[in-house]
C-alpha cells in the first residue's frame, strides 16, 4: 500500500500508522511527530514528509525511532535527516550498522555484497548517523509515554516501541521484525532470523506485555485478544524449520548447500540469487544455534563441512 493520506490509520488520539509494505508508526506530542521506522527508500521518506505535512501542517517530524537497521525499515531516514533535520534514534548495535551499511552485505554475502543486493530495499546508499542511542527505558512526553524493549532474534539489538496515549490510555506496540504478521508467514514460512532461540524469547516477551494493538513490521496488526494465538504461530514456524533441518540431515543431506537445496525442494521454492542468500543466511544461523545446543555437530571430511545429528 502506498504512503499517502488513505494509508494513514489512527490507533488512538495521538498515535497512528501508515499501512505500508513496511509499517510506519506515527506518534504525536504537541507540535512534534516521532516516526517509528521510515520505509524502504528515500522516496518513502519523501512521501512520509509530504503526507504528514498535508495532514498535520503545524507539526514537525522530530525523530525517527528505528526498530532495527535493515534497510527496508530505515530507508527513508536519510531523506528526512538531510531535508528536515530529523533526528535518528536507535539502539547501539543498530546505530553502528546504519553508520557502516556494508556490514549488511557482509552478513548476507560474506564480504562485498552481490550487485543484486545493491538496491534500497537491502542497502542504504549512504551511512545514516544516529543522534540518540536508546536503552531499555521509558520516556514521558506531553501526550504519550514511550517505552523501549530489546527484542533480539531477527536481527541485532532490535527494539520494540510501546506507546501509551495519555488522552485515552490506548497502548500501541510497534514490533519491527521481532514478530511477523500472518500475511508474511503465508508468503514465506522461513522468515529471516539470526537466532531462532532469541526470537522465541522475544515473541514470548511481546505476548507477556499488555497492549491494545501489536503492529508487526510487515502485515496486519493484532489485538490483545489475538496476540497469544499469533505468537504461537510465530514460534511454531521456527520449530517446524528446525525439525525439517534435523530430518534432512538424518536423510543424508549433510553439507549446508545440500540442506539448502533439500529445504527449497521440500518447500517448492524456486531459488533466485537473493532468496538463496537470505534463506542460506537463516539456515546457517539455525545450524549454529543447533550446534550450540548440542543437537548437531560439524566436521570437515574431504574438504567439505559435514553436519551430523547428536540426539
């Protein structure tokens, strides 16, 4: 959905969101606006600025609060910082990665990123410098309380932002990619993760925090009545993928690339370059976690890294 007046939805008196391919939170306090994430590109940043100027001409965009450093969540921040002097707030590790975006390419590709990743959705064109480092804290503003929660698993030092509106008491919890909407999980049941064990802990933490709305980075919002069911689905997906990995190792698919092909064939995924690297990075993360837990081990045989199960 495009970023425009039609895609803007009010959640409470002083909180709203743009329903977009990456959801964007909008928080008001007097004459200031705080964004939660900024879309995928400089064009998204421009559309955010133009739409909010039309909707709320008396208000200024004070800061973008970044849930994490993936480019599809911070892509518009560079435009806002350059053109509107908007501040960027982020956790310490997110700040470091945004300041050195080549790190993203190194995580996916092992060094210099392939040209297929040199697009705004994956790689910001320039470093994005942070103005405020966030911790797990609660900040009071004139019209809202904003609380920050560390929610690792999908990516490093990710945070969730819980906003409580003072006017009506309504709470809106912006989750970034610490929690996936059903639409995304239907599209791909292998979401990008760096640590599935931490992801499960974060999902359980989210479900334990009472809020009226839970807004994932991608997909439709949940309510307090449905959060536990959707949390279980998020967790179940990770256990299903783990079980499939272990099953395929036992069947004889023992190198990482053999496992990747077996999983793609099982899931009817027609691989292209970008999914090959994204799913491959996720697979390697799962394998590392399973090795740490003592469920599998690796060894070098005939110059190949071979996985075997231990339990």
